[in-house]
C-alpha cells in the first residue's frame, strides 16, 4: 500500500503501509536498527550451502533476503539433526498477484526443498475482510484463488498445509489465540501497529491470529507431541511487527520463539521509493501479464539509471543504485557470471539501457510464462488437497 | 465479583461487576432508565399465561424477571405462529454453583417447556480463561462440570444444544464474530464495558463471542440453511448485568441484516447478608450452594440471612418487619409457592445423575429435527 510521496519525517514500515522518507529510498540499515533484527551476511549463505549441499537460492546470494532473527539457531539445530517447520502467508486482498507477491513463495519453496521440512501457509482472509471491508464470502473466494497461484510455485503436497483463517480458526488454534491475546495489552498493540480508538475491535483482535501459526500446537493434526519444534518464518520485512510481538509472548506461553528470515521490498517499476502496489497496474509485472505486456511495461515504465544521452552514457555509465532493470535482473537473473558482466558493461557505459531492458524482458517473460502454465494446471481438487486437514506422515523425510 | 462496600458515586452494573451506590441497594428503576430497557409489567404475565395455557413461572409472577427488550415482539410473533429460539449462558468460573446461578436456568427451562422452542446454551470458557486467568484446560474442565449442573435443571435434549467456546468457535460462528467486530470500534467497547489501555486484547476481542449466538446463521446445525435469519428471532434471557453485551448486539444486528435479539432480564439474587449486590462464589456464606446439605442451609439461613425484623420481640410486635430489606422474606418470594422447586434443589437435585455421556449428548453438534414440535 503506497502513500503519496510527500515529505515525511520518518520512513513508515508496517504491515499496512510502506513508504520512504521524503522522496528517497527505504533505508534498510535504519530499518534493521529500528526493528532490532540482524543482517544476514555472507557467512549464512555459505553455511546454508554446506548444510544443504546445493547452490543457495538466488534470493540469498543477491541479498534479497537480507535480515533475520535467530536464523543461526535454526541452522545450529538443523546441524544437530533437529528439524523445524516453515510458516509463511498471504493476505488475499486481490486476484492480481505481481512478482513481488511471489518472492516469499519462491524462496519458501526453495527452503522446503533444500531442508526437507514441512510448511504451513496462512491465508488471512479474515484480515482482508476486516481491513479491506470485503464480505466474508469474497475474502474466502480470493483466498482460494490465491491458493492456486501459491500452489503453482511448486510446493510439495506431502509436506505442505495451506489454510484460510475462516476455515481453520477453532480448536487448538483458537486456544492459542486466546493465550496470546492474554499476553498483549491494548497499549502494546497501539505501540506496535498504530491502532486508534476509532479502529474496530476486529483489527485489534487480529494480531494473535497471525502469531499463532508460529506455535506447533496450533496444528494438532500435524505436530501433535512436538511442542518444541522450531519455526522459521520467511516473509517481507514489513511483517516483522507481528513476529516481534509473537517472540515477546512465546516464552511466557512456554513456546519457542519463531525465527525469521526477511526480504526487501520488491521495488516498483518506477523506482525504489516504496513497494509495488496492486492498485497501480503499471507499477508491477503481474503473473497474468503477456509477453507483450511485459515488454511494454519494462520499456515504458522501468526507471532507468542510464544517462540522458548515448554520449553521456558512454562517458559516465549507468547509475546502478537507482536503475530498475538492473535491480530486477539482480533478483531474477540466476547466472551470477552474466549478472557480473552486465554490471561491468552497463556500469561503465559500454552497454546501453535498451540492451539491459531486453535481457530483463526475456528473464521476466520466462518466469511469468512458467508460472502461468503451472497455475493453469492447478485444479480445485488440488486446492482441496493442499487445504485438507490431514496428517503429513512424510513431512520430515 | 463484589467490590468493597466503599462509598461509590454511582452504582456499577456490568458483566464483571455489580455494586450498589454506597451501602444501599441496587436501584433497579434507575438501572432500567440507564440501560434503556423496559419494565416487564403484569400484562405480560397475563399474556404469557394465555399463550402457553399454563401457570406462568413464579419468577414472572414475582417479578424476578422484571425487565425486557422486545419481549412483546416475541409474543406477537409467537401468536402469529412464528417460532423463536432461546439463548442463555454461563461463564464457568468455578464449580461451586449457588442458587443465584440457577435462576436463569430454571426460568429458561420453563420457557422451553411452555413455548416448545429450542435452546442454545453458551459456556464462555474462553472468557473465564481470560478474566480469571485460568488455564485453557481448567476453564474447559469447569465448562463441562457446569454443564452437568445445567443439564440437571431438566432441559429437553431434543431441543437443547450446549457448547463451550473453546470447542465451538470456528466456521460460521467465527465468521459472525468477525462481522460483528467490524461494526464496533474500540471507543465503543470502552464506553460499553469500561476497558482501558492496560486491558489485554483478549478482553477487547471477547464481546462479539457473546453476541453471535444471538444470530441463527451460526447455527448450521439447525439444518435450516445459514441465512434463514429473518424467520427466526432470538430470545435471550440473562441477568441484567449482561445487558451491555446485548445492547451492543442489538445495535449491530440490523447492519448485518439480522433480527435484533429480544431480552428478558432478571434481578440479582441477593446475598444472604443483604441486598447490596449479588451472591459471590468467593464468599461461601453469602449464598446457598447446590451442594449444601439441609444442615448447611439451616446453619447459613439462621446465622447469615439478614433480618428485617426488629431488635426486640416487643418492637417487632409493635412495628413489624421491614420487608424491604428482609432476606428470608425476599428469598421466599423467589421460591415459595413452588415447594417443588426448593425440594427439587435440596433433595431431588439430579446433579449426581448426570453422566459424562449425557454431557456429550447435549454438547454434540447435531441437528435437532424436533426442536419446534
């Protein structure tokens, strides 16, 4: 949700708003400081490589996932033979998913494969019903539609449980919601989330709903008897407030604190002042865009760090700090060598923006088309299968 | 939950606190005014007699149930052949039930029999977990134990569904909780319930839980279809202190396309020591418990029941007893003329005969095909 680029005293990052200070970029160092999480440095990437015996995901190598809480403890435990489970989610507010939405799911799929661990995916249809003022029916419908895109990312059905809150809240999950709610005062949620007296009590009661999937006892059909199983949450960094609250509460309930691994915001085509917005079709590449759409959008809207004339460009080279095509390539061009080559050539001015854009169009088209094909193959029965409340006997194999 | 009998500016009546102004009695006229509900006058009692062809319950005749919202509409609808269902509940905070706890259940049993309507009974174990800081396990256990006392009041299993929140919240019930919560701001619940910033968000999120049993659409077990709200109104009976929940519910209902629940409300059963508040489960001598023996009752009444009689026989013969404050007389007005009632509680109390299987039967999520017969 982007706000107008007015001059702001501070940058704002919370689950419902992400905007930089003034017209600048998000200051991630400051964010890490402010939130109190840790930088994810290269040593982690190497360690993951050693533990999983496979090339670390591009998002790790390129620092898209750049911050964490207790990821080292997850790796320590894993090294000792202790497993963990993954928890991520989506607020199903629209059917229009863009690449930024897919980032956490692509990464989570890799984590599931690399570490061979189970995964729960929460669709917060209740949240969207409350914040976006959708009807219950509409939010449930969007949850199912979004589940298809998520499944298309390639999760392993023998290890994955997808659930929507409206379907799943109850029983042990509700018991944990009450336990968490008892530990958090109104003043505290105001401090974390910025609620006011005119907010309805649905919003105020929601944070525990997003907290409790961090606790294995919320899923008795999956993790019965495994109360000490650790949880790792891959998410965008704007979700951090929920999990700061959760980590604060966990010890008081006798639960482990969930660990987090957090990503940057995928920048809008127009530049890095916020995150992609589902309400501005030209700010993002959608999973439903055709090759023609992608070509048009990249050519017309992708903010260029190149110089204003070929002559100047050859002289000074491109400003890679602000160049969107290059940034997108750093997210999606898997070949490190090729990216390095582009960095050198484009940065020095030998390569022109048009060439970089062309390469990007190819890369994005391949991703989008692959996703679209996978999405088309997802049936309602498959959704039901992923969402069935069932044990996962092979989830750690 | 009684507070110290400090000098209070105003009487306090809300779901968690009942206390009179200063050391006086609860002013019920003022309460009705303040809450905005209606007096239940004799014409209602007569009308109920005509509609049900049986003697109205003692609690109606003696004005124990003395206030209402839209009870006339329930009776109008009933006269037209339209049905309704009953909803009442208990917050299971202790195993020790006293007579005051039984009052709404005795009355509800009568209503169920007289009008031949179904009934849902909510056990708010989540509420007690949050307010009394019980563990989840303990509050669920208390809910089941209290269910036995409730069943012992004699409800009709073919028309009665008992549920505990921890067991039942979810699905359509949770959807309605969210719908209600969207309609009530934090400022509003502060105004109704007096929450503060230091209250935890569990408390703030609880009111919708007690509201939604008022809406039949949650009751998918009725087998009527989830949106058949218009044809079936809902009739809640409760103690007056529960009124705030249902004021909120009635305010929200039209915005969700539901009927407003009607209410019929009772006085507080006074403590043995006098009418400054309500019986408290934390002071064993303030109340008669369903587990008290004949000896216990004799002892408590003799020792603690506040007397409105005079200090000497001579003065008493001269001036007579002050029946306004006399507890023995007040208790008799609740229970005399139905010796069966009293006898039932003391001797015939069927609690011991209620098995776990019976509890499971009442609490099973099942359709009730004969609920209106």
